[in-house]
C-alpha cells in the first residue's frame, strides 16, 4: 500500500491566550473525520516543563493521561472526546521535551562537533515531532500551537511552521489563526485592530494566515468581516465567526454552517463526496439541552476554584447524563471547608457525591468525613483514585476500628497504612512520570456491581497514582462488607472496591473519566448517574 500524502493544519492564536484553540481544533477534527478523513490532533506547548504532570492544577488545569501513559495537556481530552479516538505521547510536545532531546543528542556527540542552535537543531526536532504522527497514515494532522503569537516562548514553533509551510509545498499545509474581536460597550462595536496587529505579527515571522477564526461575543457585521479580509490578506469566505455559545458542543455545528470544513478542504486541495454527518452529535446535543429530569451531584475536591482541574469528570457527567436524558448539576465543594458541624448543611439535598482525585494532604479530613456521610446515609457515591483511597481510610477507621489508619502519603508513621507504596516505588526520588500511568488491565469479579456495569469481566482503564491499597487488610475489609471486586491480573493490586449493602458505593483506583467521549459515554458514570436519579 502506498503511503498517503499527509496534509498539515497549524492552529495559532493571537491577541490573548485561552481563546479556545483546543475546542476549534477538536471541532475541525470532528468535521473532517465526518467527511471521511483519518484525522489526529497534537498540541505543542511552549513551557519548559517536560510535561504537565508536576504542575499544580491551579496553574494549568487537569493533567490528562493517555492510553500509553503520557501525562499531557487537558486539550488532549477535548481531542479524544470529540474524535472518539485515543491520543498518545506523540500528540503532546513541550519545549522541555524538545530541549531535553536535543541536549541528550549533543552529549552523545550526535551533532559531530557542530554548534547547537535554535535554528536548525531545535526547529528540526520540532519538525520531527510534528511529523512522527504521519507514520500512522493519517490524512490530516492538526497541530495546535499553545500560547500567543509574539510570546518569546512560541518563537521556535512559529519559525518551524514557516519552514514547514515552505518545505511541504503548496496545498499541503495551512495556517488557521484564532483571534479575538473585543466588543467596546461605550461605542457599541466590535474592534478589528487587535486582530490586524496579530496577523501582521504573524506575517513578520514569515507566515501568512490562510483562515481567520474570530472569537466574539456578538455577530460580526458584513463590513467588519470585509475589513478583516482586506487588512489580513484572507479571502472573505475564510473569515470564520466563532461566537460565544451556551456549550462547547455547539461549536462544530456553528462552524459547519459557515462551511469551515469546505474552506479547509479547498485550501488543502482535498475532495470528499461525503457530507459531514453530525446526526449522532446533534442527537447528543438535543438530549443534553433538553433533559427529562435533573440530579445534583456534589463534587468534593481541593482544586474546585479552578473547575478546569476536573474538566474530564465534568464532561463525563454531561456525556452520561445526556445518554440518560438527565441533566447533571454539579455542586462544587471544597473539601478543606468540610467539618463535622457543617457537613450535613454542606451536602444537604444532593442526589450523589463524587470524591475527586488529587495529591497532598490538604483537605483530606473533609473528604474522609464525606465518605462516612455517604456510607452511613446511603447516598450514592463514586470515589476516583484518591477518592477510593479516602473510602478505604474511612472504612478502616470507622468500621474496622483502626482510629489512626491513614495513607503513607499523608502520615508515614501511621500504625495502619491501609494505603501504601508498592516496593518498586519506595526508592523513587523523581516526581515526574514515575507513577503507575496509562492503561492497566483490571479483572472484575463475577456477580459484582462493576461486572454488571461494564458487561465484561476484563477491562482496561487509565491510571495516574503512586500509592496502592494495602492488601494485608483485604480480608478484614471483606469480612465487614467492603469487597475488592476489581484487581490487576498480573500484580494482584486492588483496582476497585464496592459495597453490596448500599445503593451505590464504589471506589476505583483508576480514572474512568479519561475514557468518556460524546459517542461512547463511560458506563461507570452512566451507572452512577442512574443511581443518583433513583435516590
């Protein structure tokens, strides 16, 4: 079979960060996929961290984990949720990774005594990373470049795009520039000047934008659109409006109405006799926006003031909720504020509780109180990763009578370390990329709630943690009615716990939210919401 001629789309941003390059890239990917093309999306991040694994979620939102165990940017979650296809470590590249690779090569003498410079050595490594995915026979690779044009950190990436556009030749690549049209209430008009300056800055780097996607609060008047086309050297049809919408899931249809996919295919000299079929997507959106009932779920965590820290969980609620025609209202609860005195008032009226993942000892006791409250009051509860560990600690203290039971993460001197380190983790000093990461097998017990939920005995779920359930305590747990119904077949490590004598009390060591997409809502979230709805 002859190799496909892969086409490249580069998505840059201007004026300000956080305009939604990830959502626009994911929406375009969905449109092109629905036209019959094999598409993937990658993110180039300009920061010098090797990956976001060691970043505080307040800094960068959630750290998203791929099947192959890469800790990546949260935008990869959007790509997977829209494309319904897994990404890999090759879909997220950071400046840290680029420089690390180049410096390692220099130390090994790979550059034959040459002076190592940004051009060509750094830009060549960026090119290599961009092109790695083409070996998987994709028709189109969308590359989102983080940050904003003009940032010092982004300069090597912008220069690489300039070189690639020239090397790939006409019609084999294109640049989509996402920009902001601010609205001035005093004059009652959208202003195009910041976008003009942003495009000019891109041109100073040797790159001409092929398409302009304009984020705006209001519709763009025709004369403003014409002005943008004229001043930014872009055909009128290539000025695409991206207005603020009620939900990010409306964006693909909004862009499709403006023939965004046709504009891109024309620019890449690609033809498709298949119209974009978004029937299933529209069906999801209709159910999501018109629920027949609503449940309220308390999400108890420590990073709740930046909700992007739990974005995959919030989106998984939407996917499963829409599938059940049930609206999910999330009550964001900071675990550090929960006390014995206020817990009843704090969680009053919720249909279910989710204890969120996290690291560190802040807010832990509030989570333990929450697990006890849900267990004793028969409120449906799902514990994810640290959430499962909290359920373990609470049960050991309040049911087994080990009043000082704890995780080794929070108290190395605890007499009852019900959550402990695996032997191979005990001597690890580095924090980054050293946890149990990526997809691991889990065998489910016959007749368990979880095997019914999944409809399967063997599952594969993604992990991101260092501490494990201490199996020395397993017999005591099961004697008192808290059962390990999911274990890793190779290591015997406990992956899931459940309580049969409860409407829904399930803790999982893995992160089911990473695998939930619009097309395939996660069965565990579906079962949890169903239990909440019947409370």
